[in-house]
């Protein structure tokens, strides 16, 4: 029974990352909101498949520590309007892609993506 949920989490996040790859450029940034099961897989997929700087966002310190252990370049605590400002400050103009594995992107961290960028949620 354990393999089923893990396979689903890996496949779901892989599909989201794969669809966004054409929008992620060298020197760009990909943000993963929610560093739990789906998000931790997304961090790994982004590191393996893209040239992006990977930012993991989560309010739970243990999840952020795990995302850093997996290789996330930056971790940010919290998921609120301030987080969007922090992402824009970090990137200059917003992320190339935002993967929200918590809630629809526009609700959890509105304004974090670059205009015309890609927002994917579960």
C-alpha cells in the first residue's frame, strides 16, 4: 500500500514540472509552494530536469530543512502575501514557474510568478 501513494506523488509532480520546462530558462527561478510529499518530489524533478534556481516555500520548518537537504537553492518560511514580495525581490521580476501543491496559486501566493509565467497546482 505504501508504493501507490509515492508513485502518484512522483508522477503528479513530474507531469507538472515537465509541462513547465519550456518556460524555465538558465538563470531563471522555479518556486515550489508546499514542500511536503508532492512538493519534495517537485524539488527533485526540477533539479534533475531544469537549469532553474529552485525555491521551496512552506510554513513547516522540517519540510524546509528536507527541501534544502534535497538540494533546493533557497527556502522560505510562510505562505502568504509577503512571500510573493520576497519571491519578486529574489528574482527581480517573478519566477519563471510556480508550482503550488497546497492551493490554487492565485490564492496562496498571488503575484509570485512573472507575467506570462506558468502556475501549476495539483
